[in-house]
């Protein structure tokens, strides 16, 4: 089973960087098919996601053959959107050939929600890749949304600087 | 009784030795100048070399890294 582990987190002004350890090889075959089906069942909004790897295209084209951290990035973005973030949130996954560390940057609108979304995304991916786990996704997303510092407000409006 | 002396100097005559001396001074000056210019150029060459090295390393790093850019909708 492909595993993914969070190595460290950097909360920056415009984004959160999450450094992950994961297999360098993309997940493929039956595991990828099963994981894709489960993730789409939990988060149907993933079909709307776009990727710019080798030209812009729908993420579903990569869903069954990409690296786990890239999957993680999209799951975090979808959880953010479900928890009330605007569609303008975006992400980036950077890695170096032959290394097992990936840097996933999420350009978020609320750091607390983003960090909680990252933790939930790790659990969802573990569940999707593993033997199966049940999630009440609406309850989980509700918990994320409750963390939002400025519900229905402008981001950074509470920043005194 | 007054003791007077004529202190006025007679105009100096330029000798061959004087000329030799001048030539040697000019040569020394030219050598010093050349050394300074060469040193300055060496520093310049080293600076350009360092910049080129940094550029090559940066390009190598960029080419060796990979990235996915993603968005949840059609906002890319």
C-alpha cells in the first residue's frame, strides 16, 4: 500500500507548505481504481478540478495514476471549497526526481481550516488506499467550516497589521 | 664688515643620468598601473564566473524539479 506521511508544516503569509514523505512512484492499477472511486464518492467535486501538468486538463484524467501527494493536494482543495473557501484557492505540488519528499503548497483563505483539511485529507487518502473506512463526510466538512475565523467575511479583515 | 653670499642657484643642466632616472620612474609607474588593472580584471572575471555558476546550478535545480499546479474549478 502506498503511504504518505506529513513531515512538517510551514504556515506562511500567502500559503501553507506541507512537506510530505511518500513513494516516488504514482499509484496505479487496482489500488488506484479503488482509491479514485472512494474519493469521488466522498468528494464528487473533484471532477471539476483542473491541473496544469503538461497543459491544463481535468484532474480526473490523472486521478488513477498520480503520486499520493498530488492526490492529497486536490483532496485538501476540495475540502476547503466544501468548507466555504472560494474557488480561487489553489495548490501546487513540487518534488525532485528520485526523492521521496514532496512540498504541497496550498494558497488558502483560512489557515486553521486549511490545517484541519490537511489532517482530514491524510485520513481520507489512507482510507481510500487501504482496506476501506467509513467517513461521514458531511459531518467532517461541518467541523472544518466551524473553524473558519470569519464566516461570510473578507479574509484578513481580522488581521490588525 | 658685511659678509654676503650669493645663494642663487645656477640653472640645472639635464644630464643623461637624469633622463635614465626619469625613464626608470615612468617604467615603474607603468608596471604598477598594469598590475592594478590586471588585478581588477581578475576580480571581474571571478565575479562573472561566480554568477555563471549560480545560474547553471539554478537551471539544473529547475530542470530537476517537477510540479503540479491545481485549482478546484476553472480558475487557472
